[in-house]
C-alpha cells in the first residue's frame, strides 16, 4: 500500500512540475517564426500524405552534412496536421522539452543510484535537477525557436541512448539478462536517430565514455567484460576523433573561405570561443535577462591574445585539471564539468559557425546544474535543522526567480514587436537586431524609420552587402532611387560576402519587380548587381547561390519578355547546381506556355533522367507530365 501511495505522489509531483512549465511557456507559444525558421520549414510542407511524398520531403533538406531527416520528418507531420501555424510548431517543441525533462530526471536518478553514499537521495536529486533544468530561462531560445527542434530531438535521443546504456550496465553488474542488448541499442538505435536529427548527436559516443569513466569506472564483476568495455569505448572515442579530423581536413578549403567571409581566422575564433565558454557558464549559473537573447552577433571578437582571452584560456585549463583531480574523490563534480566541456567541443571550437548561440547549452547546462543539486542535497541531509529551514527558503526563492525570468522571456517571445524591441534594447550593437527592426518597421510602412535602423546596422558592419541592397528594397516603390545606393550596393557586393541575407533580399526584389511592385528600380542595375555577385571570388564554393543568382536573372529576362535568354539562364542555373531541379521544371513550363512542345519534351526528359539520382518531389514531376500531355493533345508547335 505504501509503495502505491509513493508512486501516486510521484505522478502528482511530476504533473505539477510539467504543468508549471507549460504555464510558464504558454505566452511564448503565440509568438512568430524567427530567423531561419521558414527556410527549414517550407521545404517540409506537403499537401497530402503519401509514404513516397513523406520520404521525399524528409530527404530534401540540405541543412548539415546528413540532411537531418528525423527532424524534418517531425516538421512534415507538424505541417500535415496543423499547416504553417507557428503556435503548433512551438507547442510540439514544448512537448518535447517536457519529455526531455523527464529523461533528465531518469538519467540523473540512474547516475546517483550508482553512487553508494548518495543512492538514498537519488529521487530528490533527480527531481530538483530536472525541475531547475525545465524552468531555466536560458532554454527559452531553444524551445520557442521552432527550428531548434533539431537540437531538442538530437538531445532527446542522446538521453534515451544514455539511459538505455545505463540500464544495460546495471543489469550487467547484477547478472540479469538482456544487458548487452540494452547497451547495444544505445548505439544501434538511438545513436542514428540522434545524428539524423542533428549532427552533434555524434557526441553520444563521448557522453557514453564520460559516463563510464567518471560514474561507472568501467567496473564489472567479470574482468573479461571490463576489458571489452574499455576497448570498445576507447575504440569508438578515438575513431570519432580520427573521423572528425579527417572530415575537417577534407572540408578545410571550404572552411577557410567561410572564415574569410566572416573576416576572422581560425585563431580569432578559438580565442573568442574561450571567452564564450565562460559567458555560457555565467548564463547557466547566474542567468541574466539583459545578457540573454537570440542575437549574439554583438559578442566582441578577439583578434589578439588580450587579458580576457588569457584568463579565459587559463580558466579552461584549470577546469580540465580540476576534472582530472576530482575524477576519483568527487566523481559527480568531475562528470558534470566534463559533460559541459564535451558539449561545447563541436559547435564552440574550430568549425566556422556562428560564434554564440544559446541552444548550444540546452543539454550542456545539465552538467553544471547537476553539481550543486547533488552536493547540496547530500549536505542538506547532514546539517542542522536551522540550516535546513534556511536552505528551503533559499531554494524556494531560487525556483521563484527562475520561474519569473522564464515567464518574462516567454512573454517577450510572444510577439514580433516585443521580441525585436527587447533584442535591440539589450543588444544595441547587434547588426541582426537592427536589420530585423528595419523589417518590422517596413511591414508597418514606416520607411524613414526603417532606413535609420539600416544606417545603424551599416555602421556596425560597413561591408555588409545585404544592408545596401535592403535599402534599395525599401526605396523600390518610390518614383526614383538615389544612384548612390546602386553604386554602394555594387561596391559592397563586389568586396563583401554573398550571404543568405544578400540572396534573400535580391530574391524579394526580383519578385516585387515581377509583380510590378517596384516601379522605381532600374532593372539594368539589379542585373549588374547579380553579375557582380556571381563574379565574387567568395561565391565559388557556393554553387547553390550561383544557381539562385542565375535563376533570379532569368526572372528579370522574363520581365523583358526575352524567352530565349530566360530559358538559357534557367539551364545555367541547373548546371551550376544539378541537385536542384526547379530551374528545369520552370523552363519546361515556359516552353509549354509558349508552344515549344518539342523543346519542352526534351527538358522533361532531362528532368526525369536527373530525378532518379536526386532528392526531388515526384508530385511536381507528375504535375509537369500532366501539363505536357495536356498541351500535346490540344496545342500546336510554335
């Protein structure tokens, strides 16, 4: 009877914690899509479900080397059930966050259960750790940023893999059946699910090693089992390092170009990331709303080995030494610190990624949260009554503070105006923040204010070509556009990086011109800008961007009713990036519309030939075939 009562209490307790988290996050679920949300979500949209169309949509994403099909599958299902309503994308993210919170508790429980002196406190330590993790304000920018479901799913499967492994290890030590089956499932089932959600899932290999080394110490009652474990983990960990180095050397020429685009070197990034690591630690241990945000492009880059870099580097070395020294006497402290540092190895070191993003601490924060929870609860049970009462009040105050901060962030994320205003207020040196504010003002037709925001952004990043083009886009409905804007844009496109921002602005501009919404824009100038962009030396490793630029120019040719030039440019677009069939499909439709049936047949054949080797939509190709058959029956050759 007592056991049943205890279990019912556990259910009630968890229901309260999860409900509390739901209430805290509820305002933010009504917020908009942000940054590159739509870029990842639009390709995941299918009109009706069929197994083939579902698989095709899952395999069409180009984000990351592996395409992240598991995450894309979740976006496809989200769209099928709820279309493109951001509320439901964020609601599913919150649901995943709650599930991960439960898994954090289970993983913590198993870890503490393996510590003989603390196993009696395993349940309370796991509950406190999971509660703090669930309501921590740092995670708002992961949960309410729809596309970061990739990060969530990756970490969910990593935790399930770790739990499965630990259950298997416990069974191995107690001579129960299916021990190796559970351990192997961690690698055979959850490892693939993790890396196909997001490539950082490869860290599961190192998390497993970390758990073995610090928590289990490779202990087994059978020496043969111990040898197998040590050899297997060492082999997997070293293989991952070797594979990572080989991949990095293979991609190094491309990475160097990306670093050149960002106007930094690998050394600059490493020096800056040393400071970023302690910035993250500060956000986890002493969260501050003014320091948090989605736009951290204002983080100061270190171009020299200054005092901040020196002390940060020394701090990291000290952390590593501390991990080594505590590995036997204070296993949980060593484990938690090692966990955090391991979590930063991929995204916060030598890859040419964004310097700072809060979602990189989504599961990394667990290591830092676990340490005070573990030692705090154990000390609590050994201290005086008066200290216990004081500790309870302090804990309640901490939880209340975290709840308040997370709720405040959730409210801020509930609308575009609140979100962008807050970002610009707390990050006045963020170029991205001022650009987004310009977009918001532009949507309200406050053109002068939008231009002022872009002026601020341009002062922060003088060589950003996208900003110069953005100004032309704002002016595009005016009767005349200052010639200096064109010259400025051409100069910056020639010298600066061709970024997604540049491509998106040019794409919107050509669409507006095609829809006759940009009467004041000089088409020859936009064509010149596209030519200059194509000749930019930094675009050589971006065939997709070259293809899009050819595609945009074909649209400009079509505005002039130059059918042959438009077809030629669409062909060039396909040749620049043969993985993209859209230009050929568009070319076929153009030929059908203008009665060039034989040419259209040849183009459709080309589409069919390449579709067999590409991730393409069968529905689009079927529709094209139907259009060709219809025209062949009713049309005549021109």
